């Protein structure tokens, strides 16, 4: 009888321990699920909540007539929408005023969809200048093949132009009284205009020799090549108009390095005002802030830079060869991040950059 009673007590003890163990497992799973849910909601609130950040940048010798000149910087939309007709973007922009809008590439969505950008542009004052340079995902806005019109531009580029956006493939200036500010595609500082012109003239000669048997694609190439030759001639003229006291805002999709800036400056003609050595600021995008970021930390992995790159390489304000460079965190998600779809703990940002002569 005693032996039976001990066996019974032992069995009850096992059952109590098993129940406690199950309660602990359930509690652990509950806490884990709560943390996963909290992280999911935190990421949702962070990565889908578009904000407009204000940044003041000191430009040495800024003409007084350009004091408080502000640039709305947009990059890497990748076809993202923030509410119906970009309603959240409208709310974030609010009543902010700005002097110009700069778009540093990678705006198209899947299947070359330009409509999310057009909806964003529609929120902005029609009279405000808007400048765009293409990103690597966008591709060339010039179409060298036959298409539905006689325009040299692709259909998506045509839509952008109709919306009031200037596709920036040559220097463009704005003047406020005695102050002039130039918006310049980075490639123009290092491009060999003579060599490029010779290449296009050779192509044009070959096409003209086949005039009697031109195809529709040949005709499109003639139009595009003629456009490029006219562009080169205009670039030469515009470069001669840049003065040392003018503000030069450099637009590039991919951020520039110290070595690149110093090398490009050394390559430019000595004494020429049109030189990256006189750049007042560089505006870039491309990295989407790293796409996936750790909470309260930095980027996890960037394909071109590897694991845990420094933020100064991929986002925010830094200096390259003494020139301030602002890298936009971007708005959408880049398909080049193959194993990092979407944005993770990475707030979409539009930046309003205000130029000032005064130290910050």
C-alpha cells in the first residue's frame, strides 16, 4: 500500500511540473508573438509614414539674393504610393514653400509606371521649377527606336515633361536679382564633349548614307542623334556662361566619393568656372537609406558596399572633398536589394534643403 501511494504522489508531481512547463511555453510564445506584432506595427508605422525633413546647409559665399533659397529633394520613389493620389505626401508637405524641386532618379514603378510620380508632382505649385535626372532603374529617357510619336523621348519621359518636369541633360540656371544658381548633371563635369560629338557625327554620317533605305528605327536614331548634337552645342555655350560667383548644384543619382570629386576637379580646365571644384552642393540618392535597417541602428546590407556600411556613405549630409553632399533616404524600395524587399525600419523621406550663408 505504501508503495502504491508513493507512485501516485510521484505521478501528481510530474503532472504539476508538466503543467508549469506548458504554462511557461505558452507564456513565452505569447511574449514572442507580442514582440513580433509590436515589431510589425513599428515597422509599418515607420516604413509607411512619409515625412518631410528640413535641412539647412551653409554655402560659403552664397550670394545674398539667394539666401533662404530652398530645394525640395525627392529620390528613389520606385513607383511607391502613400495613400490615394499621394494623399499622405500632400499632408506631409503641408504649406511648405520651396524654390525648386530636384528629383535624383529611380522614380518608375513596375512596367515603367510613371503615374505615382505624376501624382506627387501634381501636389506641387505649377510655377515651381522641377528638375529630374534618371537613375539606373529608370534607364535612358531618350528612345533610339521607333515608337508612337516623333519625339526623341520615351513615353514615360514625355508624360513627365507634360507635367512640367525638366529632364536635366544640360545646365539650367535661375537668377534672383544678382544671384544665379545652376542645376548641373554630374556627368557634364567629366564628359569629353569633343569625343562624344565625333561619335555622334560618325553615326549620323552612316545613317545619312543609307537615306534611300531607312527603316523606322533608322529615322528614330537620326532624330535622337540630331538631338544629341544640338545638346552638345548648347552645353558648350552654357558652360561658358557659368561665373565663379555662381552657385552650382550638382545632381547625381549615385553618390560621389572623395576620390571621384578630386579626380574630376583635377581633370577640369584650370581657371574654368564650370568645374566640380566650385560645386556648392551635391544632391544624390540611390541607396534608399540601406532599405533594411536595424531599429535605432544603421543599414544591414547594401549590395555595393557590403554589411553594415556607415550611414555617411548611404544617407544624410556629409562632405566629399570639402563639398557638402546630401544623400536622400528615398521613398520606395529598390529591386536591386534582392533579399530585402520593401523597407524595414526605414522611414520614407522628402527633404527640403535651405541654403544659407550663415554657419549652422
